[in-house]
C-alpha cells in the first residue's frame, strides 16, 4: 500500500511537470492559482489570506525527509529538459509553534556540498505566512514569498528579476498526503496570466 501511495504521488508530480512543459499551468494543477492575490497597477502584490489560513498549516512538516527533485535546465526559454537530483531535509518548529525552519542538503553537479535554509513565519494579524530562503552559495536571505493554505493547497507569492526579466513567482505546496507532500515553483512574465513550472519535488518522510 505504501508503494502504491508513492507511485500515485509520483504520478501527480509527473503531471505537474507535464503541465509545466506544455505551459498549461493556468488551467492545470492546482486550479485558481491567482485566487487570493492581485497584481496592482504599480506591480505590487495584494495578497489576502484564505478563509482556512492557520498557524497549524505546516504542522505536518517537522521531521526528517528524503526528497526527489526535478529542475528545469533553462528557465523562460521554452525548455523541456529537466534535471533530476536527490536531497535530504530536516524541519522543526520554532517560536512556540508560529514558525518552523529546515535545512535542505544536496550536492551540486560537480560534487560540492550545497545547503539551503528555509524559515516560515505566521503573522497572526494578517493571517499570512512568509517564507524566507537562504542558500550556502549566496549567504543572504531572499525576500519572502507570502501566502496561505486553503485546505491542503498552499500558495505563496513573490516578485523577482530573473536574468533581467521581471517575474511573478509562486511556491505551491500540496499536503494531501502528509507523508509525501509535493512542492512546485512557477514563474510568470505576464502578471499571472500564464505560468512556466520550473522546479518541483516530492518529499518522503523518514520514519
């Protein structure tokens, strides 16, 4: 049964990647990608919490994980070539449960150790989560992606400039299977009308 669950979740991930390659994310998984966010005329984002947003949204995440990752080799170039790699992750709660943090570990193609740190914080006033990322090859904390979960689907938004191109980007978590959650990242260059999925992974809880 466990292998069947893993196979089913892997199938979901494959469908996500297929949607990315076909650039059909605007009507694919998950639906309603721009439901709780508006791009204002000046480009800023107005992000609203879902009705179910809660400081317990990431309660499934503490623990140790192995992860299978798929990364688009080239972004925003109509690429269909994906790179697969493995990683590990260890997460624990912080700040009396209003946050959590983890360390992501893998190796670069040339064998060098690579680590990433994620800090997730829930603001009880706005009822929004802010997710911060720092990587060992940069040594700085990126601006947060901000959003919330609606049921089992979490969507977190930010703005950036990728190789000179302004992008709206989204992190999506699917925790339907809390022992095998799926994460995906997409970029949009047209304010959320169309999306290119460029990075996905599926985590497996270490028991």
